[in-house]
């Protein structure tokens, strides 16, 4: 079972361990029962915002859904060891099909930050669907140029630039000028 498939399975296991009905979890998250069923059955890959709502509703860390092992000490990820992980891009939105996430600390238990390398592939989309979730994000551009739509403002960042923002504001990260880019993204959730 790959990491993407594990998310729905882990949600189901935790929900069952806590004796929560799927309809109750959906209500706590503000989703329809159908959406929650699709997430648990891996028919819909949850966006990061949706996954944060599920974590909060279940009373677990966001990283619970991503953990492979329970490393209590430091986790070192060597060049060449980074594997594609859970995709938070919400594939139901065509404007988000261009993001590939590579987690950097999925073996670390008890973490509150989620560091990723994100490869942003070229997209011809001209409109981007914004989303929001609890927490904060830090983005550092490793290569290329990216645009961050944040509320009604758009920020253009080039290699070496960074941005830190509150994730509760609607936002979207995408490549500028239909070009590829690569970023280091760190998502912080306070629970």
C-alpha cells in the first residue's frame, strides 16, 4: 500500500479506535458523509486543509496520517532518499494537478511541522483555486519562479526568496509563467 492509499486507511483506523461514526466525523469536519467516505476509501485525496480538519476532529497530529515509523530522535533524509509522498493538492481541482509533494520527515513521530520538497510542474491554468487551513506555512524557492496568491494579493518569488504566512487566509501556490519550479515548504499545525 503506498503512502497516498495509507491516508484513508489510517483515518478509518483512528476513527474506529475512537468509536466515532463516519457521519459524526464528517459533521465535525464540516464535510458531507459522502466526501468523508470518499476520503476513507481513497477515492478522493484530501487537500491539506481537509486533512488538518480531520486531524483536529479526531484529536491527533497532522503527522499521524503521514508517519511511517516512530523515530523519537532526529530524522536525517539523505539526497536520493526522498520519495514521493502523500499528495495534498486536492486532485478534484484541475489547477492543482501540477504539485508533487516529497516529505522530508515522515519517519519523525511527535512532530508539529511538515517539511516538504514540492515540485511545481508547468500549468497553463490562468485561474487557481485558493484554499485555507489552520496553521502557518513557510516557503523557500529552490529553483524557478512561483506565485503565491494570498487573499487578494499575489506575490512573485524567485530562487532564494521566501515567504511566511498564516494559512487561515485563502492561498494558492503555483508556478509563474507556465514554468517548472521547486520549493521547500514547511507547514506548521499547532495541534
